[in-house]
């Protein structure tokens, strides 16, 4: 059992509750509680932070305009229109047949972090959660993928934020994606190019991360693709599981989401 901050639907403030990550249950609840999007600040994603990410691009990273792979963290934002909680329907935009799903460990900050050192970077973390970082399939690496990554509902998070002191080692957590119950991807945060502390130090060296902000550690290579009707469950050891289902634009509207 672990302590986590839980955002209940219709309740303004998050509550600290006892959760069972393995079972995905709240020991303090009766099973009928509806959970909401648990994050409150800005959400920043990190590109190309897993071993194997750079291999996907081949020689492209050595061509104009950059001529070489990036040396500093490559970030992007998931704006507020992308935010959605656990167990929600995520629409596949009209004209698209599939989207990519990405399993990300999310670092939630409890203190303002600016120019912090790697050795004490974890002191600024209040907890960890799971984000399904969804994208339209794309190949571009030389311009920000804003349209592809910032569609409505393309940042599902939850089901809760596990307190930082309840996670033994954020750099050694198994991550799995299940689609319709079948295991489709399995990786570990031990494969990160920049481990959690190093990532925080490098990012905070050029930008301030405020209390409540969230930094995604990155997405494993080979993101699975899903279609309308698919259910996706992302499991991260010691955190729990985040489940969402995908629907077409037409079905999304019929379900009363507009």
C-alpha cells in the first residue's frame, strides 16, 4: 500500500489516500469513486530520452538544419486542451484512422526548481504519475509537432499521484502498454538516456519548473498505434495503471462530449 494524492471528480482539492498500485484500487474508497485529471500546472514532454529513440531517425539527425543529434534535452508542451483523466474516451480526429500512444513516467514538482544539482534534484519532486502522451503519427524532427501532439484529449494522466517517498527508484520502473488486454510494449526507465535526476538538473539549468508543473521523462521507441474501439492500459511499477478507450470523432460527439 502507498500514499498518493487523488483528484476526485467534482472535488476542488486533491486528497491524500491509500492506494494499491498492483490492484489499481483505492483502499479508502468504495469502488464507485470517479477520478479526475490529477495535474495542475504546465506539462512538459521530453523527446528522444530513451535509448533507441535516436536510432529511429537514422541519418536524419545528421542532416540540415542541425547536422548532429541534440546535446541538450528536447522539450515540447502538452497544453491544457490536451488534458483528460483516467477512464475517459479519447477521440481520434476526423480524417485520421489511428493515433500513437506513448507511455510516460510523469515527474510532479512540489517545489520551484531552478538550476538544481543532479545529486539533490529528487528533493524537488512531490510525486509521480502516469501519462499517456498521444500523437498523430508523424516523421518530422526538424519542426515542433504541435498539430500532431496538441490535439484535444491527447494527454491522459492518472489515476493518481504517488508520493515521491513511496517510489523506491524512479530510474528502475517497468513500463507496459496493453491494448485490448494484450501486451504490446514493455520497457523500463532504466533505459533512459538522462535518468530522472539528470533530466531535472539539465532542464532546470535553462528554465524554471514551478510547484505543480510536470515533466515527462520521455517515450520508449516504437510507440504502438491504436484505432477507434481500442482500449489502452498503461502500467508503471509502483504507480498503478491508467486506462482510456479510443473512439472516432463521430462517436465522441454522440457520447455527448460536445
